[in-house]
C-alpha cells in the first residue's frame, strides 16, 4: 500500500458490515432486500477478484472477507424467513 492512498475498500467493507447488522433486518420490500443482497454478492466478488489493498502478501484474507460477505447473504435470508408471517 502506498503511503498516500486511503483504504477505501476497507471503509466500504466496514460500512457494508454495519448495514448488514442494522439495515438488512428492517428491509421489507422484496426489491430493496434483494438489491442489498446483490450488493453483498458484488462485494464478495470484488474482494475475491481484486483483493484488499495493503494485504496483498496474505491472499487468503481476501477470500475470507469474500466468504464473510456471502455468509451475510445467507444470514439475511434466514432472518427474513424467520420474520415472515406464518402461512
């Protein structure tokens, strides 16, 4: 990592993780919920493909972060199913 670059990808990851804990459980409309899950999947693809700036010497870190993003997709779907009214 260059000394004059800012780790925007890490800040974006922190914001995504925060939104997964605060915003995702309250999304009621199908389009908003699935759009947010698409953002999680896109973030997972980004981190798996491009990695995290500053930790290029630890390539497994990128895959762990990508797996974390995919885990949140699964977790959000499970939480949504539990919040659904019974049929």
